[in-house]
C-alpha cells in the first residue's frame, strides 16, 4: 500500500509540474503575440519562483547596451536562498546583499554558505520597518560601494510599497522588482496601511495593486509583469530607451499562483557555495 501511495504522489507531482510548464509556456506565448518586445517573453527560472531569472537577465542585458552595470544587487526577502530573484546573479558573478526577517532561514545560510572573509554576498537577518530601513539600506550601499545597484528586489508580503518608497531615498537602482497584489487589475488603486509588526496571514490583504505601484514610482517606468502575476519590473526613467513601453493594463498579468511550481531536481545551495568559494566566502552579518 505504501508503494502504491508513493507512486500516486509522484504521478500527482509530475502531473502538476507538467500543467505548470504548459501554463507558463501558453501565457508566455500570448505575451509574445500581443507584446513582442515585452521582456516577459524571455522569462525562465533556475532559482526564482517562476520566470523572474530570465526577465531580470533580459532587463540587465538591455540596460548594459546603453550604460555600464555595477554588477550589484540587493534582495529583501531572500528566504533560505533556494528560491529567490538573485541567487542566479551571484552565480553570474554579481555582488550583493541578502536580507530576510526569518532567523531560521538566515541561520541556515550562515551555516551552509557564509563565512567571514568576502565582500561578494552580505547576508543579514533584519525585519524591516520605517524605523530601520534607512540604516539597513545605507549599510548595503556602503558594503557595495554604490547606490547605483543594478537590481533591487523586495518581497515581504505586506509593507512592500512603504519600504520601497523609503529605500529610494538611499538607493538609485536601475531595475526594481516588486511584488504586486494581482487580484486587483489597473486602474484599481489599493495599498496596505503601514503596520510595523505586520505578518502576512495568507489572505488577500497584502501589499499594493499594480496601479498603486505605477503611481508611487514616478522616477521609474513599468516594463513587465511576470506570467504568474506576482512580480512587476520597473526601469529607472533615464534607462528606459531600450524598452518598448506598454500601458499598465496591457502589462498586467492576473494571479496564476498555480504556475509557481519547481520541476526537475531539487534546488540546493551547493552551486552558490562553490561560486563563493572561488572568490572568498560570503560575509554574514547578524
């Protein structure tokens, strides 16, 4: 009986992965048909939740055609490192900062990846609030020796728009990747009230709608949303010339959370560790 149940579970997981792969491909093909220059058509994933790795690479490729990259990033909400938006960038030789409010996730990274001695990857346990965001972002700027980071990614399931607004007083990222509440298409404007101690309760009350992000980021232009309807990508206005600009309603993707499914071999931290070992290990900061 246990063997039968195990076989059924494997078949169910495989079926779900196949459904997700077909759904992602179909959504991407529709984007390519309607908006052929949308960077979402270049999406794929190695360590991101859905297709963010490919979108980020394409955004940076286009920007690099007009200006030098600093090859730096900051990711707030890095989790345990196995599923985030910048793991791939480390493998590609970028330097960066990982920040997360989970003691357990950061402790695992410290155990399995980080050691004293390198400037490649700064790993910090911080729960961000309006009271400490400037200090934390300032420390990242000092560590990376630039405010002109290539990518700033933030996903904290709640006060996101408030934290990004504050961060942009310190940072001038070329690309912004932010989570939007896909339940509400443009032109609906909704954003959570700031609550310092907020923890997501898994309900639909989180973050901000896509239109609210567009309105809030006047120095940035929306260029894409990923196919799962989770993340929006903004480019700093002085760097948007390589991108075709579509209206927010056209770029909006509805929530397709069922597309968020890892397939193939389970992710590990071993490629990250090997990459960092070649140039010195990551430096932890508690």
